[in-house]
């Protein structure tokens, strides 16, 4: 029997930041997904240990089947707006993000109609450019379990400052996301930022 493939779309924002402690954090704030709104966190520490913080078994199973981690933790993940940015809160992680304005890349992305920018065909077409312009970043690739993935970005704003702690250790000050995170085929941009994105994942039905 021939097995089909299905595509699922996750629309929201991805924050990627580094810190002087060596801990790099990627926060997914998903406004729309096959299971409704949720948030999750991918974290890599200075030793290269990769941790997934997921709010439910369902999210953990899906994300862990798509990306690579050394540790999975199921715990509440809350992301709320503040006067100057975001507050990310879990039992293990507290992270305040101070957001700035739209970046030059964000302004450039704003020139592309969203329906075009988020289409897998467009993501595939611009991938060679993204690889050259942004270290560690790709807009298409192969994920775990024979899954294919496309990142369609429509806007980018800067992250200007952070504070917080991870398992009781102070994160320190804001720093580039360097080295790139190793969760999947692509990292977030090295410059700390929040990207509005539609992620399309194609998997076996």
C-alpha cells in the first residue's frame, strides 16, 4: 500500500538569543498550529547539551520526532507580552526579552507578500541565498523521521537585551547565537532576533 504525505503549518514567532553564559535559547510562540496555540523552548548550553521544554506529551512527541535533543522535559511554558518585549516562564527557565525595532532584513522581508513568503516553493528558491547571507540559517531541509521542512519568514525585529536564569544559573547578558544551535538542519540567525514565521512540515500520513 502506498503511503501518502501530509503537510502541517505552524504560524507564529521564533525568538533566538545567545548569552554570555554560553546558553542559547530558541523560543517558539505559536499562534496557530494543528493543536491550537502553544509555546515551546529549545535550549543548548555551553557544553552542547540540547534540551526541549514542551508543554505536553503531544508537543514533545512531535517536536522530538522532528529535531534532535539530549533531554526532553514536559513542563508548562508561558510566553506573555510585557511593556518592552516578552516574558518567558517555565519551572526551569525564566527569560525576559527586550525587543527593538524591525531589522533591515525584516524590512526587506516586508516587501514580499506573505502568501508568497510562506509558500514552500519560495522557501526552496531563496534557500541558497539564506545560507550565504545568514550563518547557520536555512529555509528548507530534511528533518527527522523522513520529514521535510520549510521556514517562511515575513518579519524580523531585534532583541536588544535579556535577563533570566536556567536551572538556577544566571544567563548573563545578551550575546550572538554562536555557535549555531544544533537542533535541526537550521539555526536561528546569529544576531538575536524575533522572526515572524510560518513553518511547514511535511511528514508521512
